[in-house]
């Protein structure tokens, strides 16, 4: 009999919540009309899309019209950066610990004539606000700073960053993919201009996400996908109605359950972290004061993280971003925080979720502790 999976990789993706699945099912088989059709069948489906738009808007405190549906955060990031390619300003500021989707899109922008300044982080994973202010010039168009780091869970002081950015006349692109649904995210209070996100990070379906675009800059953003002119010409293509409905329900559930989930999940995370830190030499990567309630990234010096992950068998954890897990190179995020190659390659990310249980955490603690001890024993 196979062992049940203990899933502690929720920053890579989450399990679809049953409430979300229930909301989606009718739009595969019963309400299957095209949301762009003008007949009653189509208008009924369009109404469901608008409801989902409102649900997502409620989660991040924006207007429904400020939500552009995409296939996920990666597409949203590409739209947010490439969509300003014709702007007169040609400078971007980004952080070295941004997600690969941001860094690669910035690299593409450099090939198109933009210059990009990459700011360092300290050992806690935080940027220096004085360095940020100095980096923004009169030619700066966008400042890219993620709200929550996907590998360490570290939260950047976005409201302060927005104030500095706007004082220099630049726009703030804040990748909130890991934050939405886990912590309160208010785009107005934080001063965010552009914010990508994906449904599958907060118990919604894969293949759907969105971009918040502040209404005062929407007219300056150029579409990257052309065609039928859907979503007011900003992102053409037939809408993924089941996915959008699912994301809307996931947003509604996240908003209702957030306080409860945060208390329960953070307590489990703290139990896991506190106990694993009793392993000799182990330490947490990144700030522990301001971070996601579900995430801990722990270094176990002297072990190989990839071998540990394989040895854990039915316990799913990771050594970094899911988008970078195909390589055995040390995590660029951890390297940017000052870790040497050996410690970066000895680090494990544990990301808990809504369905994580206390029993699973206790099992994980026992198995990780045993394996680290065994892997550190000299080969006779």
C-alpha cells in the first residue's frame, strides 16, 4: 500500500478547494456558453464572470474593472512590463530576488532598449530603501518589488516602497502571487499600480490568474495578445470561464477564512520550525519577523537538499522555486541573500497550507530529523 502524501509545497501550488470545484463544475457541462455571446445563454455566463471579477476585487480592495484576467501570473507580468514598451521612459528597477518571470521579462526589456538596475537584498532578504531611492531616476518607468518572496516568505515594506517610487514619478509593479489569499492585500493602502497573481496559489485552478491595473494608468498599457478585443482590448481571447469562476470562489473563500487559516497554519509552521531548529547547525533563511504565515526556509548545513527531498519519499517539500527546480544550481534567491553554495544547496523550503494537519507536521519532523542525522553520518 502506498503511503499518503504529506504535502508541504503549497508555495509551488495548492490543492483545489472542494468549494471551488463545486462552483466550477456547472461551467464545464451546463453553463458552457461563450461569455462574449449576446444571447441569453451567453449573458448568463458573462454574469458569472462579472461575479468572479467582483470576488477577486473584494479580496484586494479594487474596482472590478481594474482586474484583467490572464492565464496566470507569468502572463500578467509580461503584460505589465512589455505593455509599456512604447513609453518614453526606458529604465526599470528590479530586485535580485524577484521571481524568474519578472527577471526574465526584465532581461527581454533590456534587449528592447531598456536599462535595468538590479538592487541587492540583505541577509534577511530585504532591500535597502535608501539604495532604492537612489536607483530611481527621471527615466525610471517601473519599479518591480514582490510583496512576498516565494522561497523564504519574506515580506517587503511595499507601502514605503510605493511612496518612494511615486515621489520619483515611477510606477510600482508588485508581484503578489505568493501573498494573495494568505495575508491581507489592499492595493490602495499599499499604493500598488500593477499587481499580478495566480489562482492556483490560493486553492483555485491552474491556468488562470490576473493583473490588477490601476484605472489611472490602464489607457497607457498596450495589449500583448490581439484578437477579438475581449476585456476592453487589453487581453484578447475567449475567457476561461470555469477557471475564472473558480478563481472568484477561491478569492471569496480566502477572504472569509483568512484569519482562521493564518492562526492555524502559522502555529503549525512555528511547531515545525522550532523543532527542526533543534537539529545542530540548522537556521532559518531570511527574516522571521515579517513573512508569510505558512513558509519557512531552513538550512541544514552538511546535507544535500535534493537527496533529502528524494529520501523523504511521500513528504513533498522543495529546495526553491518550482520554476527553477529543474536545475541543481544553488537558489539565486539564497545566493543573493549571502549564502554560500554549500548552504544554499542544503536548504529546504517548507510551505504549509489549508489542508495541512498537526499529524502530518509531527510525521515530517520525525522523518526530516532522522534523515538529516543519517546523511551527516560519515561513510564507513
